[in-house]
């Protein structure tokens, strides 16, 4: 069990890769939709970011579950619920990325039907925001985004 706990400590290091890659895929897709950048190169970037972001999301989710074994002792009451929501939203994000990647590849093979993929990518972005907020709340406190900021 100690090795699982130790491996879980890698979650904060790994989790930022799928976040960045999936958000980059979404941004690149917006550029494709708006035709602000020539399509062929940007479509390659979308595919690369989506594939690597999805694989990294699966690793980050697995590491997150391992990390929660260790961290669940640190969070009591309301924060234990926040951790549970963070875990399940993170798992949902990885699952959404897998489905989105599948929809992307299917649309690419058919040459049409990018709407489902784009909807999945939008859902991934929303899940990333919600999961990230909850994860940061566990570290920085529930009201870490309050305005005006706390004096240090």
C-alpha cells in the first residue's frame, strides 16, 4: 500500500499536462472553426494534443485515485466531500476525453460529423475547470478566488 501512496504523490506533477493539452486542443479547434489559422497544420495540432492529453488524463486520474488514498486522511467533513467530487469529476474528465478522442477519430475517418467531437471537447473544458477549482480548493481553501484577495 505504501508504494500506491508514494505513486499518488506524482498526481500534482502529472495533472497539469492533460489540462494544458486538452485546453490547447480546444483552442486549436476554435482557431480551425474561425479559420484564423490555415486548417491542415492546426488539425494536426488538435489531434496531437487530443491524443496526448487523453493519455495523460488517464494517467493523472489513476494517480489521483492513488493520491486520494493518502490524502483522504487529511480532509474531514466538508473537505472530504470536496475530495470525493474532485475525484469523480477528474475521472469523468478522463472518460470524457476518451469519448471525445473516439468521436474525433470517427469524424476524421468519415470526413464529417465533427459536432459530437466539438461538444465533447467543450464538455472536457468545463470538466477541467470544475475539477481544477475543486482540486485547488483542497490546497488553498474553498474561497481562494475571492475578491478582493486576502492580504498576505
